[in-house]
C-alpha cells in the first residue's frame, strides 16, 4: 500500500521535477542518464517559462547533495546545468541563470578543491555564452572576491595549490570576458574590483622563472602551457584585461599595479616592475599610452622622499614605458614628462648636496653610499630624458631641445627656469652638466634639413652661453651638442681626434652643396660660432679633449657650412688663434699656447686639402714640415703626448714656423679667391655674454692694427710720413678740446669695429671713399685747386689760412684707415 501511495505521489508531482529526478541514476558512478537528459532539454526548450523552476529545483538538489557530501550527484547536477545553458537562449533563461550562479557560488564556498574547480569550470562555460540581452542588475562581486582569493591559495599540497590558483585565474578571466563587453555594465572596472583582480594576477605572474623571456609584445603560448602554468595564464589574463580597457577606466587598471609593487617592495630590484609595465604598454591601445606615463610620473611624485634606489627603479620603469610610447602617440604628455624629470633631478641634487653638507667632518660609509645612489637616480633621469627625446619626431624634438635649454641655469643671472638658488654654485654646476648631458642625448641622431632648423636663434644664444664659463666639462658638452646638430652627414667619427691628416680624401667625407638657407645662416650667425671657438681656445683649463672638440667644430663647419666667404673667415679665425699663442696677452700656460698652435696646424692642413688650392697646400705643408724638424711641440701628435718637452718661450721662433697671412693671401688670390678681407684681423664681437665669462673685458685686450704678427708682412709696410688728417686740419682752426674729441672719436671707432658686421664696415668704407671730396668741402670748407703741374700735389686753403702743397697719397684719415 505504501509503495502504491508513493507511486501516486510521484505521479502527482510536476513534470519538470520528474524529468529532473530521472536524470540522476541510482548509482552516481553511472553518470548522467543521457536519454532522460535529452527529454529534459527538449522540455526546457519547448516550455522556456519552466526554466526558472527547473533551475530552482536543480539548485535545491545540489545544495542538499553538497551538504551530504554526495559529490557524485553534484557532478551530475552541474553537467545538467551546463547542457541546459548551452541549449537555451531565450529571454526566460535569466531566472535560470540566477539559480545557476547561486549553485556555482555554493561550490566555490565549499572547502573541497574538486568542487571549487568544478564550479569554476561551469562559470567559465557560462562566461563564454553570449546572451541575447544583457542583464544589468546582475552583479559579480562575490565571484571577483572568491576567484581572487583562490589565486592566493596556500594549500600544503603543491599540486592542489597549483590547481586552485589556475581555477581562480580562469575564473577572473571568465568574469572579465562576461562583463567588459557590455558598455552599460562597467562595474568590473570599479576600484574595489580592480584592487582585487590586478594584484591577484600579479601575484601569480611573479612566479615566472625566466623574466627576460616574457618581456616584449604579447606572445602566443600554446594551450597546454597556459592551462598548466599559473604564471603564463595570469599574464595572458592580464594582457586581455588591459586590452579591453578604455579611456575612462584605464587608470583604475593601472593604479593597483603601483600598490602591488609598493607593498611587495619590487622597485629595487625592479626586473618584475619593468616586466609589468612592458606588458601594460604593449597591451593597451596606443592612444592611451600617455595615461600610463602620467600615472608613473604621479607615483614618482608620491615616492619622492623614498630611498634613491626606489626612485631610480621607478625612473627606469618610466624609461621603458616612454621608449614604447614614443613610437606611437603620447599626446600632451611630452612636456609634462620632461618637466617632472627635471624637477626630480633638482630634488636629487638637493638630497645629495644636503647629505654632503650634513656629513662634513664625519665621513661615514652610509653617507657615501647614499651619495652614489643619488648619482644612480640622476643618471637614470638623464638616460630617460635623452632616450625619450631621441625617439620623438623631429618637430617635437626641436621643442624639447628648446625646453631643456631654457631650464639650464646660468650663473650671474636672475632668470633661472630651474630653481637652483638654494643649491649654490656646486649644485648649479651639477644641474648644468646633467641638463647638457640630457640635451646631448636628445640631439643624438637629429638630422635637420637646414642648419637654421637645427640652431634657431632662440636656441643658439643660450646654448653658446655655457661655452663662456670657466668649466672645461661644460664647454666640452656644448661643443658635442653643436657637433650633433651641425653634422648632417655623419662625418664626425671620421674626424675623431686631433691630428695632421696626410690625405683627407682617404676619409671619404660626405658633403652636399651649401644651400641658400645655410649661407644665410652663416651671414647672420657665423660670427657667433667663430667667437665661441676663439674664446674657447683662450681658457686656461683646456685639456686635450677640448682641443679635439674645437678641431672637430672647425672641420664640421668647413664641411657643412663653408662657401668661399666662410673659408676666408675661417682662415682669419685660424690666424687669430695663432696670434693668441704668440702674443699671449692672456698669460696662458705654455701647454695651452702649444695646443692652440697644434690646433691651427691640424685645421689649416685639413682646410687646405678640402679647398684643394695647391699653393695654399704647399705653404701649409712647408710650415708643418719645418715644425716637425725644429718645433715638434707645435704639432698635435707631439704636444698631446704625456711626456712632451715644452719650450720656455715662443718669442724667438722664426716666422717660417708660423702660417703667414700674406703667403696665404697670395696663394688663394691666384686661385680666384677674394682675399682683401684677409688683411683685416679677426676680432670677436663684444656681447652681453662677456659679463658671464669671468674673464677680463675683451675691449681691454683688443689692439686695432693691420699687422698682428710683427715681422710677418714687413715687405708690405709703407714708410712713415707726415700725415694731414681731419684732426690736424681742425686743430688749425680750433685747438680747444682737441684731446677730448680725439679720445671720444677713437672710442666710437673701436666700439663700431668690434660690434658691427664686416659687410656693414666694408660697405661704409666704400661709401666714404665715394663721398670723400664732398665731405671735405662740407666739414672743413676747403677749396681744393688742381695742381698746376703733374707733380701729384694739391694746395689746400681753409678760410684765410694757406697750406703748402703736399702729395695726395700722404693724406690719411683715421676713421678710414682703421677699417
């Protein structure tokens, strides 16, 4: 009877329950009853409104079996749920999904590893199903927390630990795939979720054995590797997460990385940090790269008080990030990167000098170690600035060059873009050197179409200012930067080292015809370049490298910018440098004087072969040959040796050891060169920069004369004769105040000679020659009568005063003859 009643009760039960009960065999080892499962699936598809009831009943049975540890029936229930999910896609499936997620949560909450893995596998299958319509009310907070906890499993059995961690990573991957595609459901990107997901993935990525093998763009590991290795699976999930990030949620995905690296102290050493950010930069969309860079800069500001090696680790990570970002789009971050780095450069110098000052009198090992660590920070900053700048497009690189140059502090001025007022002279010098080193790296490989683009006036003037400072290293850096910008055909390596080149053609120097823009640049700014080379040779602290760089500068100007007019100017400059060593008005040491002589010899040897004028080459070769026999210390191969015997004086040397202006003019004139200007000695212009040079005024050392070298042009001298000048004629009329007028006039002439361009002076001389007679008549009211006989004399009458006849060629005027 009881069996009959049970049968009647069973017959009265709802059909969906009967269909669900039938899929469970008596022995769970037999597995799911496939025939009855097909009936249940057909019923669910035919009556989708019953799905929610079927799901609720399956959940009820599963919960009971979990409590009773009947894990075989649990496996059957989850298999049935999976098949129903795959078969049903109607809108009525949503209540069924809620039951399904409830059952998965039950499995994940259990302490049995097999059930946790089972629940994870079911969730992953569900995550791969594309629902017809999204469910915006559904939340996955529990699954994010649970899967993240599984990623940190510390089970005593390594195999179980590995299995649970892999399940947790796959679960996070499923949550990401299920949520990130729905733009209206962005809860997964909220900070509370990212703060769990990202550290969980990074925790497993730290277990990578070979970090170097994983640095680079996304790779494609095989399916077996991803399933068996938690580190590779976590990295793949991390890349996928970042690849789905958008403009609004990028920062939420990146910030937890900083927290993880800080918490686990992974900035020093920073191999794993570099790996993480390389993965980030290669995984995100290129247009979002500047978000990551901004976050790194912001974190650097936050950690600015941390130990030096930590800051150096962050800066090196920034270097790797910008190296990747510079190849794509970095948006408005360029100046922010440089501004922040320069600020931290100043901070690092401040820390270093502060430690030095505090440790005076108590030398300790820790203080010295901290100072060396600060040098690591500074070198990392310089490397980052240089590498970032050198990878920028040319138009942006020009702006960065201007930006860095504007930050270089100049001693003696109040307008310092980079505040170094509290660092003192030593700190300011350190900042100057490091900024110029950064600028040197930025300019490396820069190829401008015209020299005006490479050296615009707003950049050229402040760049040349440090070359006036009494610091050989600063001057070396300035010259090296100039070489980077002037050398557009990569000839600098062929010119390395100062030497007498036997055959310049063996160097295979590359050059193009001088463009019109370059000619215009030399007319406007050539005097600036000559001036700084000239003054650079007069520094007492010059070493061999300074002379080598000065020689390279002259050679590069010759190759890249020299036409006939520039060649004449360069020869005038070389002769003026020779005069520095001979006259020695600046009291230079003998090594410097011989070094300048060797520089002139090396350069004129190079120049004569470049312009290929046989007579010029012969004169230069003869002087060099004579020096090799009688004064070898005037040649670069000898003077720059460690043990070189220096002469006691240079005053007694014969003129055949020197390069003579008249010989050069004669040789070039025969080849069609306009050599008139060779007779005019080179004198550098006086500018405001001389106030910063800490040397005596150039005005005090300038001597206005035609023949600088005594004895060089004795054959060209004219016998002294009595002269009739404007001043002499005025004296006959009015002798009052003549000394003051003459002194003022000489001052004006000297000032004009120093500051006015040569072209202007030449044009003015020509104009004065043409208007000479008119000016005499207007100023002095002279009556000039033609001579009665062809003797070449004239009679001059001023008012009622009568002067005897004098030869015309003896009339000289000081305002003309000095030109």
